[in-house]
């Protein structure tokens, strides 16, 4: 994952424009709650309110489509729903259950390491802070933030591949990877947007700011987007071709 910057070398958007971006997305994109006249409510990314199952689901989601992750978690949680019962399973049982999400051998090892550490270091209770969550094997910044928000109700904006792309393109926050972008976003996002911001950004990335063919012509924040401004400037004033000077004889 590499940063896709709208204006290489330029600073991110000023606070007022970041605030405007979130205001517009709050009207245009699905949020946590239902709206009578607005878009349908968005679902939590892993749909697992239980902290332990939320952690495991997030680990399984790595490099996996949502539908495949859902199939894997459903099969796995039919077999075990706690760290102790998970460790009682054989590796082949776990691997077979989670096969739909891919990388099942590596993820099986990670789940076993995670459950062991959770029992040994936290008495089987999933911690409620980012720093403690990230001490557990297989839990990075994204998974920690997802668990904080969707299992514990702590407002934070988790940065996945969609949020990473949107933030770096528009100029909301910049970072060379998802974790650095998350750190910058935590400072840049207005406090009122933390409760719903993850929903707005991820849905915007899936519906409008697509990876390969972004729908810039219908984008509601196009006038604020640094990548759009850079692209337009390039079209209006393309770089002149470099010609090799000739010398007379």
C-alpha cells in the first residue's frame, strides 16, 4: 500500500476545508444510523459486537473480500466463540473453516498466537485501549481502531485501504502507509466527525473514489480535492516535451 497524493510535496488541506469535506460526506454518505430521507445506514465492517470475535474477524479480513470474510467467520464461530474453545480446536479444523478468506494457514497460526497471548497477558479479556490491543499478535492499528469503535463504542476513524486512498487523494491527511495516515487523520479530522467518519470515508471510497476509475465528474467534494486540482492543472497546462538541442556543423 502506497500513498496516492493529489499534490506531491504539498501540505494537506487546511482545517476549514477538511471540516467542509466531512460536512459534505456526512450528507452524501451512509452513516451508522438510519435516516428518513438520506442514504441507508452503513453496517459495521465486521458485524461482530463481541470484542473477541471482532478481533478475530478483523484478522481474517486481511486481503479478503467482505463476502469471503463473512463466510469464514460464520464457519469458524460455529466451532468456537471464545479464546479457550478456539485453542481447543486443531489447526486443520481452523484452517478448513476459514479457507474462504485465503491465507488460511498463516491466519490459523495468527489466531492461535492471538488467543494464547490474550489468555496469558489479559486473562482472556480483550483490552479497551489501542496500545494494549496492538500488543496482541495480529492486531495492528486498523484492527485496534475497528475493535475500539464497533465493540467498545469508542469514537475513532479506522483506516483501511479505502480510507487510506480517500484521505491521500483529497488531502484530508497524508501518510506513506495506513498507520501513518491514521496518525495524521486523528489530528486533522474535526472532533464531531469521529463517531461517523469511518462510515462516510469507507462508503465514499467504495462508491465514488474508486481505486482504478474514480467517479470524479459526479464527486460531491471534487472542488476540494487536491488530486482533482492537480489533474485539471495538468490537462490545462501539459508539460512541454523536452527536445534535444541540435548543433550546427
